[in-house]
C-alpha cells in the first residue's frame, strides 16, 4: 500500500504523521510506502518572495518538514520529503498522488477530538472531503501513534453499492496493518417520532428491523467478499453510534464510502463520511465509489 502524506508545518497537523508512523509499525516485514509532501502555495510565495529568494523559502520549508517527520519518528520509514509548488495545496497534493500512483492521501484536520471548534477540518481538508478525488484519510491533530486503538479496522456501510469501494479499501487496509476487520451498519432511528409511540412497540419494531438488516448485511458482505468477518447492526443516530462503536472497539480507523454528492445535493443530504471526518476520535478513511474498479 502506498500513502501520500500531506505535511503541514503547523503543530495541529502532526496527527497525520503519527498515523503514518503507526501504519509503518504494524507490518515491519511488509510496511506501506510513505511519501511525505509539503506544498508551497502560490499566494504564500507571492507574499514572501518580495523579501527573500525562492531557494531560501524552499530550503526553510524542507528543513521544517523534515523536523516534523523526525518528531513523529518517521525518518527511517518514509521516503525523502518532497516540497512542491502549486496554486492550491489540494490540487498539488492530488497531482502528486497521481504521479506516484498512491492508494490513499493522508491529511490532518484542524480541530482536536476533545474540542468543539466550529471549524473542524481546515481549508484544504474541507475541499478534499468535498471533492474526494481519491481515498482520503483524515486524522485528528491530537492523535499520537502510541494512543491509536488496538482493535479492528471498522468498515461502516449503509448497504448501498457506493460502499463497495470502501469494502475493497478496508480489506486492503486490514491486510496492510495486520488488523482484523469488523463491519458495522447503523439503522437510523428517529428519536422525535419514537417519542409518541409505546416503548413496547418501539422495541418490537427495532427487533424486527435488526433481524432484517442483519440478514441484509450478511448478504451484502457475501457479495463484497467479506463473509466470515464479524458484523454488528445498531440503531440510533448514525454519527454518534459509529463514533461510540469505534471507541469501544478500539478501532484505529473507520472506513466509509461516499455517495459522490454534488454541491447542491450536500445542502440537503448529510454526508456521514464528512461528519465522521470532522468529529471522530480516530482516523477516518473516505473512499470514492470508483476506487479500485
């Protein structure tokens, strides 16, 4: 597995490097290829080149990026860091992703897991999550390699065909890390509607839905070559339940698919992948529908 690592020189972006260090430590016999990249955006260069030379800026950026990699303990696992230029960081990262034929792009988010910041992802991460040009792993800034859960990779599926690519990616990630794989499906529950129904009726309904969805999940897993892996069906708010399940399982990564929503659709339809990337305490991998086809 080859991962492109977006190296941001701010301390809030250290989580992505620590996640990469964790990936490298899981299978010393067959570690993933890690390609760290730092982007110098044109808007920034236009400001600083009034006062210094380009080679000095690139040298300083390289030294800072190398220092970040060393602090994360990645100097012996990763390829030499690349400093590239681009009009926008997200476009340059995707360009490098395509150039090295990577399997995933790992980036940090802005807000720590323990804080309720209004801005969660940051500009570059937000744009990448919205366009999703490749499999994207979003990592909380406060994540450290030694604190990553020791449980299975969690594949979250809504049983839609758009989750097929996520299933392929989750299998690949489980093989790369040597971790088991668990498949989770959450049945959305309308708390407001349930308020007006007898408790016994709600319990009977959820029991039947759970049985039906359990059979549906097993059929979906068989179709996508996941038969035999542990599976769980839960009810409630999808974001809350998936986050809590990942925490209880000690999942190092939640993998989910994307429905490929356009800008207008996103105004009306929530994206669980985007929400998880914003709020989950662990790394979240969002996989576009066409990946691996």
